[in-house]
């Protein structure tokens, strides 16, 4: 179990790191506050994932969702920001 948990944590950390780095390029303070929230939720998600590991997939579900969803939100936010910036430059 520890090896599987470590492997999953490394995979999730890579996904979250790329999303956070992309979001750090977005202008404004709201994006940076989201980065802080993502880090807090990542930590909470890893703890709940580990505690639920012995109970199977159902026990791990909350932890994996708490870990992954903020990172996916960061990707979405960065993509929307890039698209709006591209549209603004195309209109100019």
C-alpha cells in the first residue's frame, strides 16, 4: 500500500504542479489565491486518500476528488485566460 500511495501522490503532484504553474501566469490576485487553495486542498485530499485506502475505491474517492478537481480547475482557468487574451489580441 505505501508504494501505491506514493506513486499516486507523485502522479497527482505532477498534474497539480503543471496546473499551478500555468495559473501563476494569469494576471490578478484571484488566480494566486486559487493557487493557495489548490495547495491546501491537495494536502487535505492526500490525507483523506491515505486514510480511505484500506476501504477500497469508495474509501479513496473523496481524497482523489479533493486532490484532482482543483488542479483541473487551474487548467481550465488558464485555458480560458489564454483564449480570452488571444481573442483580445486578434480584435486589436
